[in-house]
C-alpha cells in the first residue's frame, strides 16, 4: 500500500480519536476528500518542477504518534535558546510535552491546538480563523484532514507578548519511520506584537517526514516576527506550508534559516488585505552533501501603498541543490506598490545546483517592482586579501560567507537568536573564529 | 630581509617576470618604478603569495628562508604585508573585527596566545591616532563605501597593526590627495625601523618626496633594468620612461 492509500484509509481510525460532531470536523472530512483527489504533488506540476518527493514518500511511515517518549531536558537542552526567557510549546513525536513546555493564558494564549479545538472559549477564534487562508492543495489538505495538534497563539488587541515563543518539534525515532503533521494557528490582533521561533529536530537517523501547516493572521498595525530554524538530520524532511494574512499597516517578517535536513520545502504565502502593509521574507540557506532546500514564496499585493521585501541568500557545497521560486502578484488596485526580491547564490562545488525563478504578475501601472538573481563563486581577490592578512583559507572563506549573508543576519531582532545562528553557521563551516558580527 | 633571484613568473602561460633580481636589507626602503604593464603589481602579488601566478624559475627568500611553497597566510605569519592597490570591500566585517581576527590568527600560527582585549584596544587606539583615523571609522564594514583615500589609509593602518617585517606598498599613493598622502607617508615613516624593510611600488615620484627611498629600481618588461638612489626617481619624473626603453632596446 502506498503512503497516500495508507493515509486515506487511516482517516477512519483517526476519527475515533476526536470529536466528530463539530464544524472543524466537517472541514477535515472535506479535506481528506481533497487530498484523495489531488494526492501528493509530482514534478509534472510547475511549482514542483525541481523538487521530487518520491524518495521521501517511499518509507512506511507510522501516522499516529505513540505515547510520549520520555526525554530528559538535559539531552535536548542544546536545541533551545536557553539564554533567553521564552514561552515554549514542545512536542515529542507529535505529542505535547507538558514537562518541557511553558505556556500561558495570562492576557495572551500560548497553548495547544488540541485545547483550542476542544474548549468552547476558543470557539469564536477557531470559527473565524481556522483553515481560512490555508490553500486547498493536496499537502495542505492532508494536514487539515489530520489536524489535531500544534501550537495555538492568540494575542488580543493592544498586547505585547512579554517574551518570545519557541515552538519545537522533536522526533525520537521510536518508530522506524514517522510522519508528523503539526497544525498551528496564530492570531495577532490590532496593535499587538509577537516574536516566534520554530524548530524541527530529529534526534536519530530514522526517517521523519513533517508536513506542517501554519496560519498567521496579522491584524491592523500588528507586528509579527517569525523565525524558522531548519537544521535537521540527514533523514528528516520537512514540508512547511505557511500562510500569512495581513491587515492595514501591519508588519510581518519571516526569516528562514535552512542549514540541513534531507528535503526541505518552504511554501511561504503572504496575502495583503489592507493599505500600508510591509511584508518581509528573508532567508539564509547553507547546504552540503545531498541536501535539498526549495523556497517557494508568494506575495499577493491587493491594496495600494504596500511593500514587500524578499532577500534570500544561498551557499551550496558538494552535491546540494537549492531552489528559489518567488512569485509576486500585484492587483490592478494595488497602485504605489513597492515590491523587491533578490536571490543571491554562491556555488562552492561543480556538482552543486541552484534553480532560481522569479515570477512577477503585475496588473497595476504605478508600481516599483524589482527582482534580481545572482549565482557566483567566492571572490578570489577577496580571499587573497584576507589570506594576505594572515587569515587561513578556511576561515577566510567563512568570513566571506558571513559577509555574504550579513544583511539577513543583521535583520534578526533577537540578539540571542542572532548569536545562535552565527554559532550554527560557524559550526557548519567548521571554523572557530574569534569575532562576532 | 628579501632576496629575489632570477625570478621568472607567468600567468596563464604568459611570462610576466623574466629574470628579476632584488636585494632588500633590513632597515632599508626600496622604490620600484616603471611604466604600466612592466610587472610591478605582479611582483607585489607574487611576494605576497597570490596563487594564480606560477613561478617557473628562480626563488624568493625572506630572512634567508625560501617562501616559494608557502600559502599567502603563512607568508603573512612570517611578516610579509602587502598594501593593496585595490583593497577589497567586505560587508559585515568591521575594520576592528578584521584586525582582531588577522592578529589573533597570526599569533595562533606563531604559537602565541590570543592578544588580551586590553592590549588590542591599546594598539588600535595608538595606530588609529598615528593614521589620524576617526574611531567611528573602525566600526564600519571593511572598505565598504570608503573613498579611495580612506581605503589606502586603512591599508597603512592595517600595516601598523600587523607590524610586518617586510611591507610592500603597491601604488599606495594613487587616489590620495596631498593631505592624505602626507598622513600616510608620515605613518609609514614612523613604522620604519632597523628591523623591517619597505618596498614602495609607484608609478610617480610624488610619494617618494615623503617616503624617501634608499634605492630606486626601474622595472621594465619583467626585469630590473636600472638601479640607483633617489635621484633616479627625479630623473624619471622629469624625463619619463622612454629614454630607459631606448637604452634597453639599443
């Protein structure tokens, strides 16, 4: 039985574990039909031309998580930002781990999707927002069909989340192969502000496939900063489907740091629904071996006087492959739009590949839109300059790569996170250089 | 300090240096002049260890040691410094962090501990004052958005920080106005001592009014074709290079 059949036939068993008498379940039932009809994407689809899921889908994944596997905090401490006070929503093999988490219901809700889907007090928010902007494609529908657990964050109007929120998913390898489908809902009302850090981490080499869906609603003048750290093991694959709807004068930024994993696909979608909005999409990708990362972005401008800024940097070594497919749509009404996109890449090996494809669909006539893509090698003159100052070849290369990614790193607003990312990069590049940026 | 014997070097099979000899002792300043395309910058890059050049014959000794097989960073660790004609912009790496990294990597290679932060700050303060560099300048990204003059002054600041045994100044005067030229030359003169040597590569005599050479060499067609004292530089300034070409070709 292939994975699609297995998933479809498991839906009945899934229904035994949840309340089927509510509107959300109607959504799930519809979604499993959509998945059954559309299935997994193939390379025949334009949007999946450069990313094949075939090797990932061939494993016999277990679909339902086992009971929580005991993990000691000391064993996984390194995956947390521990020098920073944060809320934490932690999942182990898809199950919520209360002893590793720190949630709150004081003024803001930082808790679980399973609670939000169960209790009446969350009903209004769920009815208003759940599955309202998620696309009806095969993968998202699959997640919707099995939606049960994930992070639920609700920031009412005029509230500042008093500390950042970490969402961390661990997989322990207690199954030979495991599929995880977290479902997150984040609602940030008028004038509110929240910072979120998300990470997926496999603790063994057993295959893991995560198909995650996150819906984020950013109301008027609200600010959301979202950071994704993708530095997983070589057998862990991630399909991240993130949908963001912004109202007038809001600012939303998503930073994606893709440093590892097997196949990683980021479907990042911004929908602008008011005037004076700013959307920021930044990414640093550093890969080696046979790692593959595909950034598929969409920014849809529908109202006047909005901006979007995309800056993706990629460094590819050995046989790694990268894809950047950035689509910008500017509706006829969206005059005075400023939409910028840049994708710069360095190939360190003859066998590394990058496919970069901008797609601009502009229907308004008074806009500023630009896109640029570069593919190059490290500058030999710059390397010689550094080496002539006594800096070794490896360190000089690392410094140049830092310099290359610098403007994205600089835009990280949480200093402890910036330090952590610098350290991850240094480790990845195999250098220990006594400087901080 | 520096001994170059019958040096032949080529890039992509084109021979650029064709049997060059040069002897520079500690405590001396040598100027190398010559028309465009004579091989001046090639010579500077080869001494500093740029890999794209192939040395086909002859050798380079630094303090008696053959450095031909050493990488650029290893030559730097042994005290070679090149002030670049075109310094490279490195966004995101501040002047201060670059110098800290350069000095500590060099010390590591020499088997020394990292320089204590206090000593580092002291050296940075002293040397930036010597070159009349504003402190704010040091926290800017290396060479990014610097004017031509600022880049060159920053090169000599780096030279002051690294305290090399052999400094090669490649066209350091180009892009400098007269005030900056004076500051840079003053800096170089203060760094000069009995234990180091300086090679000034220049197209014009102007810089040599301020950094007075002990010897002047004319590089033409990959060879030193004439050597003399500082008066030779004045003569070249006055008469140009044509008479030398004629002398050689005669």
